[in-house]
C-alpha cells in the first residue's frame, strides 16, 4: 500500500521514482501527518520484525550462504516470545532508543558526550565497537577517540550501522542533515567504514520517505560516501553485479564476497570466516533490498540467507521498506507479531514501539528545515553529498595470527615481528570469589611502559581485548604484561594475538 506525497513546487500528484528513476531534488515536498506516521511506524515496526526474523541464525553462517532447504521459523507469538526470552537480541533497537531518549530529553543538539555517557553507563550488554567504546568512555577516553581505530580495534565493525536507523527516520528527504547528526554519534563507537555504514543506512532511510524505487534509493544514498573508500567500492560492486545477474542473488553474493569479505580490523574476524565488518554486512542489506524487489518477506529472507550478522541485516532492510511503504503495508503475519509487543518498553529503555514512533514524530517537528502546518510536514529534498574521507587501519596489514591460550596471574611475555599488535583475551574466574574484581595491569613494549590499565571481570564493563597498539617501528618486539593486583580466584587469559606490519 503506497501513500502519496505531493510536490508543491510543480503541483505533481506524488513523489515516485518508478518511472524516471529520479528524485526531484530541490523541490518542496508536503507529506500529510497520517502518511508520515504510517511511514514512521513502518520503519520502527519493520526493523523489529527483521531483527527477530534473522535472530536464530546470527553468525551461524560465516563466509557461506544459508541453504535453501533450511526453513526460517515464524509463528504469531514469535516476536513476543523472543522479546521476553532473549532481550539482548535487540541491541540494534535499544541502542537506537537510547539515543532517541537523549534527544527527547535534551533536544537534537544534545552534546555528543551525553549520548556517549548514556549508553556507556547503561545496564545492557554490548559487543565489539560498542563495548570497546564503552570501556574507553568509562576509563576516560571520550568521543571521538573512543571510536578511533588506534584506540578501538573494532572501528570498522557494524555497530553504528545498526544504530543509525533513527537518524534517517528523523530527516526525511535530507540525507545531509542525517549525515551531520551521524558525525557526532557515529564517531562515539566507530570510524572510517564503520562510520560510513551508519551514514549510508541513515541516508537510505531519509530517501525512503520520498522515493519508492529501490535501485534509485540505493544508488542515490551511496553519494553520501566518498569515492575510493572500501565501503563505497563494496556497495558499487553489489549494484554492478545486480545489473549483470538481476535474477541470481547468490551469484551477486559470490562476486561481492570474493572481493570484499576480508576483515583486517576486528581481531576475531582477521583470517576467519566470521565477519562483523560494516562493509560486507551493508552489502548484504543492499543485496536483500535489490533482489527483494520491494517484497517484504523476500527482502528479509535474502538478507538473512546471506549470512554473517543475519539479524541486523534484515532489520535494516526491512526497516527501509517499512518507511517506503508504511506500517499498513507490512504483511499481516509479521505485523501482528510486532503489534503484540507494541506497548511493551524495550529492555533497558522507557520506550515501546508506539512511544518511539510518537517521539520520532515529535522530534522531527523540531528538526531545522522542516515546517509543520495544516496537518502536513513540508521540506525541500536535498541531494546527498559525500562526507569526509577517512579509513581505518591505513598502511598496515595482518601478517600473523597466533593462538596463545596463555593464562597468567603474575606476568606474561610475548615476542613478535611487526609494527602493530592486538592481544585478545579476558579476565577469567577460577575460584568462588564473587567480588567486583578489576585486574590492574601494565604493558611494556621492548622494556618501556606504554600503558597502565584495568580489566574488569564484570561483563558489562569488560575490556574487549587485553591490549592493542598500532603503528610503532617495524621489527622484532617483546611485549610484557605485569599484573599488579593478583587474586587467587582470577587469571588473565591471553587467548590469541594478531600481528600487523606495514602494507607495502
């Protein structure tokens, strides 16, 4: 069910890209409030549906497609059951809602530090770039350094990409306004391609309000990403292969994976089938959108069967369709599942789906560039402009990955050849003590103290890696850890180390 949007300047009947595959940039647009709320509800409800749909297969297919023979489960109470039994699945929704709450309380111009402090001190579980940023913030390294790759090995991970939906939903038809909001929030936890993932997703949502031609939305939103970046190259690869193989999404997947599925940032993903990088997962969102051809179920299924982060990718793809077509166009079998939780606050937030939609509309009315009168929102559509160029892990490449499995409660010495290193690991409890143990360590590189830090045993505030340091002098090095406060019931587990050197 498609709603009409009038273009006042040309007195056209509707904004539709289906015939000319062009967005009427610079034209004044009016959307009635009922249609606008239908699109807002479509975005929030569909994102939740997509997240639930792909949840059971999250990271079960790493570097491979999900087989056609494997069914994707769904029943009427599926969302409700998941919502109650597995609240951590909805990290991409409750992170959106955390930021939306800050805006609702303090306005769109709330300082970045407020967004950072709110999620860093929240009681929910986080992973990868989010958790690394949380640790940084709680230990004195605020944004944007909290997301910068030299202090956050997960800077290119998917985190901001799955949390940027709300930004595009606040900025219909104005991807540059979305990018301006994304600049501050996105650099809390990401940098480079990780940041671009959020910029791109927010642009997709922004343009979904004013265009119903999916290939146009995909290509026009990509103009927000600078040429020559790994992120843009991957999405262009999807677009090119969709043109070559318009009826074979698996061939497109293969061609894209062949060129763009190698992660060099996230230590867990280096030389591994596991890939939580924003680049490849954004490609799977776009594969779902292009080959889904506007069909809600088909879009979710393809994005899910692409594998890797298979809850977040259909969540983004479905959310974008929800904005294009509206809540009322979501198939009833999925819509009624979301309706069952519509009044329930999301875990760790005060907002439900219904109240999130209300806050979304309320906040939109305060965004510069929009006016509300006579029951309509009015604005000019803007063409996406590329944000600044930035790339993580420039000039280095992985040259070694060594399984360590070394536990220590006093000292550990490692040797390696390269110019950068990440040591994966955690604090492990070996006894019965349940105190709030925070290991205090020193790290010495070639005999020089380079960092003193803490590692909490607590999962919420944990340090995601034992240690990371990039871009020192190439050569043979010795890395030594000294535990300053040993405890009989805890050890430090150095699980693995990833070694980098100059990319020449």
